[in-house]
């Protein structure tokens, strides 16, 4: 019997693909992990902006199979950067011609003067690829706000394929013929929110084998026993989707805690009484460090609703104590007014969420540690998957693929 820890996308995907007997537990009272959705007062809010970018059509069909077709929207992504009081198209590096002339020349000059930079860290990588001007104006301040750390602490490949790359030729060609394509030019979204994808995938799971509100407390790796808040469970294989350091703690495996670092993200979902001035943006990046949030997104533009509905994201270090939500909300609203998002709109309803961990800090030590301890755990039939289980930066589709590949590797898979 397989014991699956976590009823988020990765855990549900594993249960979908395996033909082995299983139990699934989750400490929360609802399925979905970070893909939960709140529907209240006419607003549809996810825990944060979760937009599905499918490269594999078969996986897309699987995930969307049980969603009412007319609620699914394929949305052409419109992303912008709020920079010095105006909007620049994303990605920044391909749109430096939209800057003031002096800054444009500075970025262009620096783009061709990147020699002799040794690449060891994420910060080195962006400097070496795009030059000082582009990096200091957008890429570095934005990512420092997001990750809430010194970017020299991250590996050069910390964002993998998700980093918006562009060579010099692409950048120059974009001056005249716009091409802002990226890995996720369009995305699929349900008017019912991200939870509809979770609910659709969950249709493949035997709900009688799923136990919510049950927290894992300890794992006896030698005797293959898991102790929860409710009982003792004997398993053959344990599939974990919890944060990797947490799994090591529950297994009583000693490790260097300084190896694993991450940020917290506080999300405010905000519902207003009327539309705003921006009726086309999907989301907007904000590198200005005087503004408290690093990104904001428009649910109303995506699902075509008649009142402004935003998600606003703030990054904090993992050790930062978030105490006074009302004070932070006041700052968020003030900054939204400052950059012209709010004019005469009134806030009708709001919700705040803290995701901890949110973005993991990927570096050589953490990558090596995950690889080493995953091998150690596998010898005890414990397998760790998912964004936090594999301690990586990935998409939701990647999580589903990883779950399927684990089933294939274990030869417990449905066709």
C-alpha cells in the first residue's frame, strides 16, 4: 500500500496514475494545496495567481476532462512592467527601446559590454547575458523583491527554462517587429478558479481513500510506519509532497539546515466596487523597491468580470515575522493609489494568505543535498515529489509529469 502525503496537484496526480492501493492524507481540511480558490461576494480568488500552461496536450485533456467546457478560457497573456511611472512591455530586455532615450542607449551599450564576467551565481548570469543597464533597472531589483534575498545566493540556473531569455539579435529585432513570446504566451483558466483543475483531476481518485485534516507527525523509516494525528499507518511506499526539509525532520534524518532557504509570499486578494483603468493586463511586474509589492494581477481582466479583482504579492525572507496584516494592507492600498491602479474605487472585500515556503532558493548545496537525500530515502521506499518535495522551481504541469514518471519507474501505472 502506498501512503501519499499531501492532497495537492502532485499527490492527486500520483493517485491518478498509479494502479497500486493507496491512502492519501493532508493536514488541511480541503484538497488543493496552494491551488485552493475562494469564491465570495461575486469575486473568484485563488491563493495566488495559478494559470495553467500546458505543453502536453494529453495532460491538458486529462486535467480539464471534468471541467465544464464553457467555463474554460484560453487567455492571451498581456504582461507589463511598471517602470518610473509608465508601462513597459514584458520582457524588459526585449523592450528597452520603450525607455527614455538616455536609458535606452545605456542598456544597449551595456548589452554589448559583458565580457570577462565569470558566471557562478544568478546575479552573475543576468549581468553576463544582458549587461548592467538592463539588470540594474529591472532584473535584479525585481528578483530581489521576489526572492527576498541576495541573488548571489542563487545558482545561475535557479529559474531554469522560466527565465525570460533573449539574445542580442532578438532584442534588436524587437525594436521594429514586436515579438515578446515566451514559454507561456497563452494560458488556460477556468472562470471558477484554479480549484476547478484540482477538482477535475480529483475525479480520478478514490475519495474513500482520502483523509483530510490528518497531519503527519513522525515516520519510522526502518519499520515503514507513519504516525499521524489520528493513527499509525503501515505502508509499503511513502510518496511525500511536503517541503523536503520537513520530510527529513519527520524521518529523523540529520542534515545541515543552513542548506535550505526560501522566501515567504504574502498575497492580498482585493475586490473593488468597479473596474479600473487597466482593462487588458493579465499581470504587472513592479521592480521599484519603494513599492511594497513585486507583482499584481487582474482576475477581472482574465475572467472578464465587471469589477476590479486583484491579487497582489509581497516577498519576505523566511525568518520575517508577519504580524499586523491591517498595516500591510494599508501600505498595499496606498501603493496601488500611488501608481494609479486605484483611483476612485472602493474596497469591498479582501483576503490575505501567507505561503511559506513560496519560492525556494536553489543553489549548488541545496541541489546536491536533495539529490543525496532522495537517494537515501528511496532505499527506504520513500519518494519525494512536487515543487517543494523536489525543492525546485517548476510548473504545475511539471508536477503532474513528475508524478507520472515516478509511477512508471515503480511500474505502478495505469494506461
